[in-house]
């Protein structure tokens, strides 16, 4: 579903991500772990077609992000770590706007908006402008917007930040559901316990370079994911 | 005091922070260009106020009423300060985005309020200087006041902006309270209030000459009215002209007392407005409207335009002006047009003059010039969606034309009632301003793609002060002037007005096509790099 090959992103003289290669198959939940500034957000944004890049190749469902970004974007959904949404729109206007852009038919959009907004307990607030929403409500709205076109690949940057326990649980269920239907999920997180329980595969990125990658068992062995991660960070320090 | 200094320093640094493209510093050429434009605007305004003062002093001095020139200057300065501050009150104080952060720090609401008001006061001193430097300069040159005039002047100039600041604060507080109660309806209230204020201002400007004439003719009588109706400005002027200490005290008190009340109101409002919740709209499921992607962008942009009165009135002012002008022509100008039409030399200039006015209005309607910048940190929504740059640009352009075209159409229909114009005139009245408006909208969009400002702290700053908005404003006026001057000095001798309009239509059309192609190629590349 997602192939990242020798991806390198530079900001001036600073190399944010250096020669990163990953592959995420259909049905997989892939966790992306690293310290602050390691290059997680840069990678996710490049996959989402937001950040242009010069070196390497990224393919979504076999389509090159660089050569055919619109076709890739039709297949994926991206949720940033801090969902800045259009504050002048109401929740329902925002969702309808996203549905228009993804050209979701009328019946499907009404059905999905109803289903997910009921699930996240947001239905009653859809008439209010986004400016009145809390961080968690914005996060939920961004999630509903991302799910509205049933993406094959869901990209999420720190998706659990700001969500209440029920919403976090519901999101995990949705993630599992997407994978069972043949989709894939690529997300970054600092909550290692969640990654350990939820992910089929995990990659650890350190200063723009891939430090470890594989199935959860391959990466952590007999240790916990937290121990493995801390050992890798300590290696760097020493 | 230390906290106040820190807060004020941060606020001023934020106000002066103007990053160039993608956070880089602005180039020297751009700085020079912006500085030149800035100086031009300041020069024009100062010349205007200086000339008004000279006219008033020379007419009123023989009657012993030269103080009225100072009073009129003080009133004009206060009015300018009020108009330019009242909207900043909302964004800077009552709906400040950093309010929660500041309230969580070990600083008192009083210190926060004082730092905010001081930063606005410093801004008002700049506006005040625009009016009072030429007013006082011309007054001193013509009247030659004694030495005691100057120390008093210094104190009074420091106190003068306090009153408009207080009034703007009171109105801002009221609007914030009303907004809290009305929820989404507050934008409509703000729009109506801004429209009403604008029409009053327009009416005042149109009658400015008659007011000045009235002031000169009935100075004695009006001086009593001034004394009773506008005591702060009366005392300001009398203190300076006659050296009256009691008037001096009154003028200072008229500034300080309301400012004290405002300070109390703001520090109270900073907590109150945040601790009470507004009206919540409960959503009831209803059928959703389906649109194609570029129409969805257009609807989203329309919602943004209607949610920001400053955006609508800074970038859509021309459309409103055009309709107001057509109403004036039909309401008051039909007889005048018929009388002018009797003189053949003048008759042939009526349609070109009206065309120039309509083109001016169309050229000042440009919602596209800040539209890319206004995406700000929400740009990810468009960039991560399967939206081609063409759809984004088309949606933004459509909003501009949806605002402009009905205004042009209504104006043409109204002009049709004045019976002074042929069918061809009316068709050209529709086509030329519409195409010029489209050209400026395209230019504004391209300018914003070249000079985006995405890391702003206040949307008002983007709408009012960004490079692309200024480029579109001056570009629009330049295009209108070029068309007018070309007709007046060159084309008029070799072709008729109608033939010239057709030539202008062809030029505008070619310009639009070329700019659209440029936007779809170079502009799209710039968009992809944002």
C-alpha cells in the first residue's frame, strides 16, 4: 500500500530525513516512533503530498506521489498533530466541504457523517463553528473528515493527543476495522504502550535515519518497546 | 511594572514582525518599494490636512475664531484614531488568541490590559501625528502663537488619542458582549454595523466641502455648537489659543478619565468574556448540498469572506462603492446629467467619466490578494486533499467575481433608469469594469502566490498590510489610470469612446488569458512549494 524508497528531505543545509526506506502492506498498522525532531512529521507530510522532496520515491497503492499526487491523495487521508481547521465554518460545513473535495456521493456522505459523528459524540455540535471547539473536538472533526471517503491509507501524526479515553478506544477500533477491510495505517506516536499493543510493524527513526524496522516481535524481541527505544536513544547520546 | 514592560515589548515585537516569503527577511527592493508607498500615502494625507487647516485659519482668523481650525484638526484626528482602532480592539483585546496563555502566567489582568492598551495607544499616536503635525504646523505658521503654546501642546497631544481609544474600547467591549450572546449572528451584526459606518463616512466625505463652507460662513454660530456638542475638542483648542489653564485641565481630563474606565473595563472583560460561554447552536440533521471541488472551495472562501468584516470591507469595498455611486447618479444626478447633456462638449465626457468611476470601483474589489495567505496554518487541508491548484485558484477567483458581477449588474440596471445612456453604453458599462475586475483578481492571486504570508498572528494584518494586498490595490488603480490617461491623451483624438472601449476590452481579455496561464504554470509551482 505504501512504499517509501530512499526518501531524503533537506531544509537548506539541514538533512531532516536521510535515505529512509519503508514498506507498509495492506492490512497493516505501522507505528512510526522517534524523538522530537527526528523526522516523523516530515516523512508523513511528504507521503501526504504536502512537502515536496527531491530525492527518493514514495508510492501509494503503486502510484508515485511525485508524479501523480492527486491520484495518491484520493486514496489517502492525513490528520496532522495539531488539527488547525477552518474556524469560520461550522462542523457540518467543514465535513461537507471535505466530502465535496473527495466527491463523496450524497447518500454515502450523510451516512458516514452520521455514523462517525454519533460514534464520537459530536453530532450535537456540528452546527457550531469550529472556533468554539475544544482541541479534542477539533481532533474528532478532523478524524471524521479523514474517514469520510473511506481512505485506503490513513496517515496520522500523533492521533491520540487530545482525545478522551472513549474516543481513543473508538479510534483504535476504527484503525483495526480499516485494516481488516484491506486498508493500511501509518501513524506516529510517542505513546509506546499504544504502539506496542496496536501495531503490526514498527519503525524507529533517529535524527532522520532509520534505526530499526520490522514486525513488533522483530524490533522488540523479549524486551518492551520502551526499553528498545530508550536503548537506541542512549546509544546516540553515548 | 517589569511585567508590563515585558508584555508591551512582546506585543510591539509581534506588531513589527513582518516576515517575508516563507519566513525569510524581506528583500531590500521590496523594503524600498513598501517604504515609498508608505511615504506617498503619508504625504497625501498630511497635505490634505494641512490644506484644510490653511483654508480654515485664513477664513476664520478675521472673525477671531482661528481656534476652530485646531478643534477641527483634533476632531479629525480623534475620528481617524477611532475608526482605525475599533476593529483592532476585537482582535487585540477582547478576542485575543493569546488570552488564555497570558492569563495562565503570573501577571495580573490589569497588566495584560495595560500592555494591550499601551500598544494600541502607541499606534494611535502615529495616526495622531498624521493629522496633527500638518494641522499644528500650518496653524503655527499662520497664527504665530506665543511660547506657552508649545508645552501645553505637547501634553494635549499626548492626551488627545486617549478619548478615541476609550470610545473604541467601549464599542469593542459592547461588540464582544453582543457577539457572545448572538453566536454566529455576530458576524451579520458586525457586517451591518461596518456597512452603516461606511455609508455615514461616505456621506460625510461627499459633503465635506459644504461643511467647511458652512463652517466659514457661519463660524460664530457654529462655535457655540462646537462648545456644547464637542467639549473635549473645544477645550483642546481654547487651551492652546488662549492659554486657558482651566480648558487645559478639562481637555486632559477628557482623555484620562475615560481611559481609566476603559482600563478597568478591559481588565474585567479579559476574565469575564473568557469565563462565560456563548450561545450554542444545536445541530439537527438535514440533507447536505453536493458541489464539485472548485465550487466547494468557492463556498468555503465565501464563508470566510462573510465571517471577516475587515476582509469584506478592505477587499470588497469597490463593489459597495459602485452600487452606492449608481444610486447617487439615479437619485440625485438625473437632472444634473440632463442639464450637462445639453452642452455637447460635456455630454461626450459623461459616459467616459462614469466608466472611469466604475472601473475604479472594480479595480478596488480584490478578494484574491490575501486569499492564499489567509489559508495560514490551515493550508494542510487543501494541500493534503485531491485538489488541483487550478480548482483552488478557480474557487478563489469565483468569490471575487460573485461579489463584483452582481454589483456591476445592479449598477448598470440603475444607470439604465437615468435615461442618459444608450444600450451600447450600458453594455460597455457592464463588460469593461467586469473584465478589469477579473484582471485585478488574477493579478491579486498571482501577487499572493509570489508573496504569501502564512505565519501571521492576526488575520487583519494580512488583509490590511500584506505586500500582495498593497500590490493589488496599487496595481488596480494603476491599470484604471493607465486606461483613463491613454484615452484622454492619446486615443480620444483618433477614435471614438465606444471604439476605445472595444479596444480596451480586447487588451483586458488578452491580459486575463495571459495572467491565467501564468497562474496555472508559475503560480501553481509557487503553490506547490508553500
